[in-house]
């Protein structure tokens, strides 16, 4: 069996830089009904055409009045007012408030003209049309001013921001019915290897079920993209090349799993230079060393290891930033934090960055890694650390920097 050794391995952060430097952001746009926009990336900055609230309104149940008329109010000497009406949120008072008058108001009701404050219900007593207020009420108390929530012309969402429930709500508050978003990133997933059979088939001798498509497809969809799972390609360089070229049509990227190393039937290192310009082959990282990439017609073709943990852990540190760039996201997907190592780990291999998946619990990081071929290494992992090579054994309780994966991918 003939093998070709790797050349000089590339630093993983340099590999990430090269990918991001050639990544072509999605330019497709679509207009969606507002309720369908959750989780999509905004394509056009939207400013509010109006102020919210559009009028001064009560922000508490109580009594609208002139605040200066409560000066000196006390438990034994309350300020007294005539109750001249009541207002609910959909109603308005027909005239200006006169001296010595108060109006009962529900939360959201417009303030009568002349009133500048609301005495909250708990601080008052009313009987037979007379209101008693036991404490001075400051101007503006329990009042939402016009434009207090949203000013006219204020930016509601910016290009590249993710549509959250609150952002959708703010658009709806000013009457927007649709939102313009970027198209979802489209990724074709192509496994290769004679030994692969679909997950719903019982493997024969020497065969294994192919499930990297399931894993990576879920990862892509969990981050807002679209994944096309293609049938496994055989160990035939001409067929692999044809499949890659076909997949580039209609997709923004192609991720190929398996055949990325240096074995006799690892054909990707020979195929990708015929498809496009090579960016790298071989990374100084564990797991995930046999990773390669090329760019063809402005589109990235990635070759990922067939071992499931190597494949998915590469997605954590390398492909999340790539998806951010292609999806045009302004806000980072990964959240950086510091935790304490729950059990000893290491030493790390000299010259190799180690990807350590972790389950987070109460400020502690529990390592879950069991081997590059074990998908269970990542079950329960909600974060990962990148540990430099050549470091001695890390003791329990040592603080380490981690990147937290958002649900549903973590």
C-alpha cells in the first residue's frame, strides 16, 4: 500500500485566515413575511418611520394628574383631587385636565392634556369620587414619553444582524410587514469511500454507515444554512472530480468528507488542484490534521477527515467562522468565556494544537474526547478549547479559555 507523507503542516489559524480571505459572502436576497424571518440575516438596514409610543401614555395603573399639585402630600395630609373619568388603553380624554382633577388610567392609556405624571394605584386611596395621594409625585412618574421606546429615524436592525424575536417585534411595532434578508448559505456535502453505505442500510463485511452527512448537515442547518446531502462517491478520482464540479453548480460551498489524508486511496489531494487553486493540505491540529481546501470560481471546496470527531471538531473552530463570513453575519456565533478544567488533561503533542471538546457545568469544563473515530466524543459537548502544543499536563481546576457553541449545535 503506497502512502505519500504530508509536507509542512499549516498552522490552524493561518488556515482559517486563508479560508476567510477568499470566502465569498452570499449576495442573494429575499423578502419574507415578518413572522418567517426568525434566525435570518438582515440584508437592508431599517430605520423607524415613526415614534413609539406615538403619544404620552401611562406606564402603570394609577391616576393621571398635575404633579405640582401633590407637593407636600403626606400620610396625614394627603393631596386631594376630584376624579373626573377613567381611561383604558384604547381611549382618549376629551378635554384638558383642570386644576384639582385626576383621571384613572390603565397601563397604556393616553395621558390627558395637562397631566404630567401618574400616581400609582398603591400610593393612593379613592372614595366617592375623591382621590387622596399620600406622597409627592415627581414630574414624569409612570409616564412613557412619546418616542421613549423607538425614536423616529432610529435604526431598528442593521445589515448583517440576526433577526431575533425582539428585533422582529420592533419591526412589527412600527408597521413593517416584511423584511429583506440574505439567502441561506447553500452547502453541498459529498462523502467518498467504497466502504460507505447509507444510514438506513445494514453494512456488509468491511462496510460502515455514512453519517458525516447527517452530522454536518445538522450543523449547517443549526446555524441557518441549507445542506444538500449527496450520495457517497466511490474511490475513483475521475468520479470524485465530476461530483465536485457538479456540486459547485447551485451551491456556495462544497464540503467533501473522507479521502483527505495521504493513503493510496486518498484522492482529494490529487483531485482538488484540478478543480481549483489549492489553499492548504495538512494542518498542525489534532484531531483534524488531514484537512485541505481549494477555491474554484470564488467558491470554497473543503476536504474534511472521514473520522467523525475530526470532521465535526473542525467544524467548530474552522467552519463556524467561515459560515459567519459567507452568511454576512455581524455578530459572532461563538461566545468566549473562561472555565476551570474539571479533570487533568495532557500533555499536548509538540507542534500540534489540540481541540478539546468540553461539557460545561457550573463554571467547570468536563473533557468529553474519546478518540477521533468516536462520534460520542462530541455528544454533550457545549464548548471547545484550543490548547497549544508541547504543554505539560494541565491540572484539575486550571482556568482555560473556551468557545461556547450555541444551541442547537452545542
